[in-house]
C-alpha cells in the first residue's frame, strides 16, 4: 500500500457529516466520534439533537472543566442545552425512535458492508464485551443512517468490506459513511466515492477498502 498523509481529523469528520444533515432535522448521535457532530451546526440551519437517555435539544459540549455532571448524553459525556430543550423518560425517548420520529442517526461502526449492512456492537469473538446500546432500535426506526468511523482499524484492517464478518446491527441500513479518508455512499449494493479528504487520492482509499469502490461521479 502506498504511504500518504491522512486527511480529516475526528472533528473535521463530524463537521463534514453535520454539513449533510438537512435543516430542521431531528438527529440522534451515537457514542464516540458521532457525539462530536453536536458541536457543529452549519450556519443558517437548526438541527435538533436527541439522546436515548431522554433529551431533545442538546447543545454543544461545554468547555473543559465546566458543565453539569448530571446533564449528560447517552455516552455519559457532559452536554449543554439549547433554548427550548426538553427532558423526558427513557421509554419516551425510545418511543420517538421506534415510532419513526427521528430523521437522522449518526453511528460508529466496526464494519460496514457494500450493501449497507452495519456491524457496530460486537466482534463476536469469545469473551468480547458487547455494546448493544440502542443501535438496533435506531437503525430500525430512524429514517436515514449515517456512519462516522476511521477508514481502517489501528492495524490497518479495512472497515468498509464486501460483507460483514461481525454480528450485524442492521441489514442494508447505512446510507453514507464519513471516514478520515473520504465520504462514501452505500448505494445499489456497492460503495460509491462521494468526496476525498484533503491530501488523499482515490488509489489510497481504494487500497484501504475491502470491497470495490466506484470513483466520484463527474457532473455532466
């Protein structure tokens, strides 16, 4: 594989994802890099962030050392409130999810298959500690599923694959993946490159994707 400097940071991945979320959307954020999306609302838009633990109208993370330790998101990170924010029971939060009232969900991933299958709760290895959370409900009830993840694991194993080898969270649910290297759609049973991160070329991404990757579609 060719050597090349990586592109987006975790924060830039989150900002790039936020750019694609339509104005007025109700958005649930998964644990990890997806939590950072709450720090970015594109100018001129209102995004209403939801957490499974019972909050609608979550604002960005407080400054280091500030914030209320009892005001947290589902990942137990301190958050702030936007004007008009509301608290409610955990069961009501999942009723919103299961009832189809959330427009967009942003999740992390262990693997994403070219047909949109998602594996993000367990490697299936003996003794592995599973992390189910609300992911199964989210991928079944939310209208649009985005994924933010590093393009490969720390040892270079691709996370974008032909088919998932880990236990599935959902079948054919992922619409778009945001990685440190690129933005990729899972469409028509294959991966379609949408955008390359700065300083990264197509061959570099293709070498690190364990499934066919179609190049960016040029305009007419």
